[in-house]
C-alpha cells in the first residue's frame, strides 16, 4: 500500500480564514495521527504514516505525544516556514507541501505514490478506502478521488458549492502527479477563488 501522507500547518500565524490557535491545531493533528495509529495497529498490513508540516513546529514536542506500534512507521517531514505564503491561503500552501514532500520523502518515492489525507481530523473509513483502491487499481493508480459536479444545491437555493473535488483525501501515483499536478500550486489563491478543490475538479 502507498504511504499515507498528512499535511499540516500547526501555526498559521494569523492567516486569513485559518481557524483555531496553534495549540488547538496541534491537538487536532495529534488526535488525528493517534486515531490512525490506533486503527491501523489492528490491521495485518504494514503502514507508513508521513506527516509534512510547514510552520516550523517543534517535531519533538509532537512526536512525544504519539503512540508507538509495530506495524505503523511514523515519518516527520519538517518543511521550511519561509516558503509558507500567508497571502495566498491554504490551497497554495498545501499543494506546495505536496511538491516538496514528494521530492524529499524516500518512502513516497520508493512506493511510487501516496494516499493524501487532511491532517486535522480523521477519515474514519481510511482502511476500507485503502483496500478498495488496491482492489480496483491492481496497483496501477493514476488518480483516485471523489468529486461532485451537479446543480442540486443551486436548485435548492443552498449556499453550498456543488462543483468541487474532494481534497480531504485522494490517492495519486507519482507519474500522474509529476505530469499533471506538480508545480500547479502557483495557480492557486484561495482569496481569488482559485482553490485546490477547483483545480482538481
């Protein structure tokens, strides 16, 4: 199975639209990581859990609060906070994290892809999704992602976007990523309506 990659910015330093304090966000990331560690520890497979963080948060402080189990290897990728651009929002910064971590993380490079997850709250059916992807792809993943592209919310006069890709989780092979996704973070700016969900759709 591909490594599981969680992206994170513990300290968003007042970025517009970012919620919660750094301490609250740290707790969310720790709780989410520990949920996955606990859930995956019950499985027969071996898992690699990569956490890529771009705000310069103390790695030791976070590691000390994580559970340790035999079949889950935790890897921490500390990315330079100098690359974090608060003026462009979450989408730009998250996609930049993906570019950087896929270049430097050996586990992801060796596996040829990754299962990307949001870091602040758990996807409760992660293992089921991973098994489904393995079964349907036969190991030849390009991009596996949920999308919605309909007018139902408009018809019901609800202020919800019915045209967006699901970016809290997706699976992508590196060949596909490098050809179609790498470098596209430069197109994104949440404050101009160019968000990651728009790009993937």
